[in-house]
């Protein structure tokens, strides 16, 4: 909205309804609970989880909604005041809020202005009990709030009313822009967190003043390290191979995909620069993965395995597999590494997606291999050969759980960059 008052103006976009009356239906949507919206879906999902799990934020919204229900009970039909939705997540530019939705039915003898007056002013911006909270504001705040915390809206000719709370609003006067922001204080509030919330709510104001302020994480710009590289993807009846192929193609590599049966004959005829052994169900031997790895090792062809591919590499060099007590299907873990091989340049730890029940046994782990990454529950998550161009990860770099900071894509990029050079060296030799 934009309101022109001659020598001053109000420009705003309020997220919070103050009061809406349509006929005899009265509605409000109290907001309490805030989390940063980063633009990264994985980080945002975690922020929402923390917001919904916060007892402090829940208590804050509970208080606001209870006071709001009390306001309605002065003018609404007994028994009609109901909470019709509870702690829903609403998304806005730069942040998330938790929101309740409360409605009631006006009693005869009351109209929309009565409903408006009984809710003055919103508990979400002054606190409760309202009289004591208003006095505390008068005693403690150095400057008058002015327009902040009021209401803006319209009254229709039929008496209906629709208003929003005057928050997220810029007040322009005498060449000065004023943008108040606040947070609700409870006994168990953390002062630093409440101060941080106020700054978060003012983020868009600062962006308007300084457009160079980042609005979210930049998407990873994949380097074309795979141009001229021929990658052959061995499909072990998996459901994720096309995303893996997509990641490889983003680097500029040419990708061809073949079923596991007869893969070696195709490899000998096509002579790819890199072979990628896909995930798959069951055990590696069921797809001939250990035998394929042994043949690739004899030929010196750079090989990268994912999930079942890692397990097949372990078995190819004499190791054994164990079974997890609890299968990890569609679950995330933190992976810690030392920055070697395909992990060079990646943060440690970072989150990955897992789909497996088999894992490499440490006691029989082949001496020709080295462990390059482990999960937070102690499972081997990545390996590489000490002498040959062979490397593998147990997790799925193509999973949405590996999207944080584009680590999955960056790992695939590094793999192709590393083993394309290895393939070039073999060809020169």
C-alpha cells in the first residue's frame, strides 16, 4: 500500500491481518514466530523445523491467540470463536512466520467497527495484558511509535472491513525514512535472538536502500571441466541414474548409459574416459559389479562408484559387507572428510542423502584402499584406491539431501575434473 498525506507518506506490505469482517464473520490471523528464509530449500527446511520445535515461539503465538480469542468473545456469539488453523508456516521475502487463524460470528447489535475497536491494539505488537503492556511501552520506549502498530485498510459501503497491521512499513517525512521493527519478549526470550529478529524483519528495507545486499545464496556455476570427456554410466537397475547423468552433463561431459549386463563389451568398444558405476538394489554380485571393477582395474580405466558401486569396489579387492541395523533410505547424515580426492574444496562436514542397508566392513577393509570420508554414525562413506584411478562414495551426491551448498554437484564436478586428467595421462602413456 501507499498512503499520501501531503508532507509524509506510508509505504508498506503488511504480512499480518488486523481484523477482517465479512457480513457477520470476523477473522484475524495472529503472527508470532520468525525464521530467516535463505533461498536454499535445505537450509530453509531446517529453519522451519527449528521454528516449529521452538517452545518459546509456540508460547508466544499461544499467548497472542488466547488474547485475540478474548477480544472476539466481547462481540461474538458464544461458542462461535474458534481457531481454524494452528501454527501454519507462511513464506515472505526473506523470512518465515508461524500463523494462527481465528474466526467468530458477530452477535446482533455489533458491527465491523465494534470488532475493530475490541481488538485495539493487536496483542502481537503491544503484548499482554494489554493495559499493562501499553503502560510498559510508554515507560520504556524512548520514542513515540507513531504509525507503527496501527492499522491500515478499508471499510466498504456495506459495512464490511478489511485491515492489516501497520508493520513492515516505511514512514517518509522530511527526507527521512523510518522503518520500525520489533519482537515479542517473553520471560524465556534470549535478548540476542530477539535483537537478531528485529534486524531480520528490517532486511528488505536495507535491500531497498542498498540493492547490492545479497538476497540469497548464488547458484553454483558449474565449470565446464568435462568438455571432451566421454563418461559411461553403468546402470544397475537404479532409479537415480538420470540425475547422476544430468550432473555429469552439466560439466560438459558426454554421457552414455548402459545396463550392467554386457557393460564390459561396450566399454571395450567405446573406450570411455571414465566409468561411473551406479547405485542399485540388492548386492553388488547380483549385477557383476566386483568382476567389472576387477576388469576396469586391469585396463586402468578411471572408475567412480556410487552406493552399490562403492560396495562392489570393496568386494572386488577382497573386502566384505555388513548390514546396517536400521536401513538408511532417504535419510540425511553429516559426512566428515579430509579434503582429498573428490572432496577437495568441499566443506567438512556437509550433509548428504543416503539410500543403503549394506556398508563396508572395517575389519576386512582392503589395504589397497583408503577411507576418505565417514558419516556421523561412523559408517564408511567414501573410499579411493591408493594407486589406481578408482574412487567411490556410499552416499548419493544426486539426492536433494546433498543439495546444501551444491556439494553433491560440486563433488561430481571434481570427480570428472580429476579423472578426466587421469584418463588423459593414461592415453598419453
